[in-house]
């Protein structure tokens, strides 16, 4: 290939771009950068120049694949070479070869995927941990939009993905919204994640580094202690009472963990971890029950006998060195770093190869792959039994379980919704920084974080709108792009309102002044203050839209900002004529 298409311009004498392929030598770590550039230019048909004879499609493909193979080989112990796996390199695949008729003499191998490890996403990880410490309500067919067990943990009022402890037990706190947000116990997502637009979940893009592993151990300590003791693990005994007046707060403790009062009700899951820690002493039976429960809760599969024995030994050794209270927590924390608690394997180590050398996933690998395609929590009992009984090994087995899960509204399927978030990027609206003056000039509410809270509310609303369109299942893409329906809150009346002209704004200001004068002469002082406050609240730049319709709900975070937290209440409304349509324009 080089001799036929490259050496003429890149030989020893006066080479183009000062690049002599005769002096370059074979692929190694020193010249790997140059070979990467050659690979890119040949794959994108930038070289050879279009003014000269072009190599055949298959010739070009063989050459670029050779470079990838050589770079992969020589860089294996030097950081690796994965540029060809980058989704941004999709255009390196020849369009005609991908979508057109195949050249003569070319036959494709049967499709397959490489063996791989999928690191769990931050959203999946937080939802998995949430199952350990919080009780979510079961699906309510009368209120299908409400947050349900199996739904992804939503971001909070500020767009942060956090795991909240004990919020269902909080009955009183000292201070306002900011004080509450500071005092409540929460843990942020620890795994790195691409923030760019588009699809993000690719197996080769993510790993777990040492800093993330350290954070996983830290959160494991908090989670296990809460599983064992409930709110008592995050509060003093006197803070846990059904009568807030019995807890005397001394001094200004707003924003501190001691400023919160928790009820005595048990509102968290009671697990073998709780059973292990509630009594003095320990037996192997209770230890093994705690180990096996936690392993399956974190990896979604039961441990093998060697795995169970290994973790049991770690827990017993920790207890011997630190005592039961701290030793059990430390020993059980190690399970949070198990490979399958952080990654989902698709290694196909079991099964027979077909004539093309492919091995089909089976049993737990196949069952968890199907579960992973739709859900963030562990398989339900039906799927689990199918895996255990050897009924997850064929295409028909996959079809049976997928159709069953899709048909059951009680089985939540957050990965479907995540696809639409990645595809349309509407969940990024709250992270777009807006100029405060421009927002004010446009008539938006710029008090505090009002605008951004409205955008995160709009993200939750759009989630619900997409679900409603999917349920109808008619012209889904057209409906998503052109629907005049919107799931809205009261604040959206402003965003769907009509901006007044400068003349209309001046006229509205004159009317306000006249009303103020009238208030002074005709009302009492108290009434005047109330009317003045109402007049100041009225927006002079925008005529708010009249949005009405049936009641619905959207999934929002646990209480994260005191009384300023996001609320689930919504209405399904028709937007005014001439306003924005579809998910590309709102939020």
C-alpha cells in the first residue's frame, strides 16, 4: 500500500510535509504519533490526495486495520491504544462500505461483540446503593408518574446526583432551605462520567481509579452503618424522637447535622446487616447471611462458594482485629470493591464456540445483560429464577424475558428514558449558565437559583412527557419533535408566556404607578403593603401563559432543599399557539 500510494510523495528526496516514510520505520512507541496521523488521514480519505489514483475500499480498510493492529500491539504495555474505539471516530468507517453493496469477493464475518467489562454508570451506582438504605414506594397504577422503586435516583434541586440518608425520617430542622441542604446527610456520585452531549455509555471509556476506589470505601462505611443502625448512625440519640420539642437545640446550629430531628419510625430496609449488628456476638451463620446478602445486592448475582468463603474470612479477620462494631463494617466494605460491584462482565468464559469462533453469553452474564438493558436494580424474581434454572441461554429466552418486562408497568425501565436524555440532551438545560442581566431583561425570575431550579424541574417534566408519548406508541419521533403538549409546573407559565413590546412595558409601568397612588389614598397601611407586594411580584415584561389540564406527576429527588425542594406535582397542558413545540425547544 505504501509503495503504491504514498512513497511517490513521501520518499527520501524532498518529501511532502517533511515526512519520509522510508525513514519512518515500522510502528513503535517512538513514532506511534506519526502512525496515528497516517491512520487518521488514510481512514478519512484525506490521503492519498484526491488528485491521484485512489486505493480500492478494501485496500484502504486492510491498511488502516494493519496500523490499528500494530499500534495496539506496541502500545499494550505503554498506556494502550484505544483511539479506534472512541465513538467520535465513527466517521473513520467508510460510509459506502457500511451502507452500500459490498465489493466483489468480500464476505462479512457473523456479527459479534468483543469480551468486555462495562463499568456501572454513576446513576446506576447511586440507584443500586439507594436500594440498601431507602424504601421506595411500589408502583401505583393510579399515579404512574410518581417516583417508584426501580426508577433512577433523580438529581436534586441543583442538578446534583446524590444519595440521601434518612430524609424520610426528618420531621423538623432548624433554619431555612440552605441550612437544611447543608445539614442533611448525603453522598455525591463518585464515578467520572462524560459531560459532553450524546450517547455516553461505552465499555472502554471508563474505569475505576484509586481516588474513586477510596471514595467507594468511604461511602461503604456510611451505607453499612446506616443499614445497621438507621438514623442513629448519622445523629445523636436525643435527635431521634417523635416529639421535636423534647430535643433542645443550644445556640445557632443551623446547617449542622445536630440541627435535624428524626422520627423513631423504621423507614429504611431491615436486612441481614441489621440482624447481624443488633445483637451481641456473632456466629458464622449470621456473618455469612450478611456477606451473601450484600454481595448479591451489589453485584446482582449470588456469590459462588469460594467468593462467599473469601469474604467471610475477611470479615472475621477484621472483627478479630477491631472488634465487631468496626470490624464487621470494615470487612463488609471490601465487597463494595468487588469487580462485579463496579463492572458488569461480558466475558463469555462459559459455553461452546460456534463455527465462527463466537460464544454466546449465558446464565448470569446473559440475564444481567438483559436486566442491564432496561433496569438499574437487580433482576426480579422471575428473571432470577430463569437464570438459576438454566433458562437464559438462547435468543428465545432473551425474547421471552424482554417482552415480559416491557409489558409490565410495575417493572421500571429507566434505561429507556436515559436513551432519550442522551439523544435529545434536554437534561443538560439546568447546567447551561445564563447571564443574569439577560435573564432579567427577558423577564425571567432571577432571584437566587430560581431559573436553574425551573430548568431542573423542566427536565423532570420532560421525562414524564416522553413517557406519556411512549405509552401512546404512535408516531413517537414525530410526536417528540412536534407535540404541543407539555408537562408543566406553575413556574412554566412564565416560560411559555408572551414577551411584551417596549411600548407595552411602558404602559404597564404607568398603570403600576397609578395603582400605587390609588393604594396610598384608598387603603389602610396593612392592605397597602399587601397590594404593593402583589404588584411587585407581577411581571411587567411577560404576559404569563394560561396553562391548565389534567393533573400528573414527575419524578423528583428526595427532599434536598428544605421547603424549596422540587415537588412532583405537574399538569399536562397544551402550550399556547405560536409557542415552542417538542422536546428540542423545551426545556
